[in-house]
């Protein structure tokens, strides 16, 4: 699961699928003039254009469309890489990797076991927005949640 072991072709395939589905979903939801796609080395974002906001329901629908596409990759076996797709409350992001990967890398770097570390997660946005990424940390270490 370590990022150094990921094949770049698999990363690119995942990002390409997400980008294609994001463009299609933006078209289907009539968002072409309201949002833009941002592609980074390990992530794709759908962000509102300057001065605009996207409704929560629209962001949720974008996440669902992208998730469906990702799950259908490789004859419905998925992308073969850890990922996280989530509604941040104002944008949609799909990351190659997730908090489990990040927590495990940090634990390895610090030389600590899961039982010796703790993930502090926030619950400042609705539950659906946080489950996408923060949930994975629970598989690598105990977690506590800040709710206000």
C-alpha cells in the first residue's frame, strides 16, 4: 500500500477515469460554467469558479458519480489503489491514497505502533463529507472526533 510501490500507470489510470467522469458529471449537472476541474499529481478536484458556490446536494452527486466510475474500473474490481472521494463542504476531491496510508507512513517514520498513536479528526462538516477520508484512519490507529 505504500505510495512508493504504486505503479505510475495505475495512478494515471485512476486519475484519468476520475477526470473523465468529473467532466461528464459536470456536463450532466449543467456545471460547465460554474465549476472547474483541478488536476494535481495525486488528486482531482471539482471546485466552484470564483465567486460561486455549489450546493451540497450537487457536491454529493458528484462524489457518487465518481465513486461509481472508480468502483467499475478493472471489470468492477476497482482501481487497485487506495483512494478517497469526498465532498469537502465546498468542493469535491478524489485523492490517490487516503488517511490510512498517510497515518501508516507517519507511524513508520516516527517508529510508533498503531497502539501508540492517535488520529484526531474533525466533524465540522456533515457526516457524509468526513466519512470519505477520515474513516480510513480508523483502520490504522484509534481515533477521536472533535465536533465543535
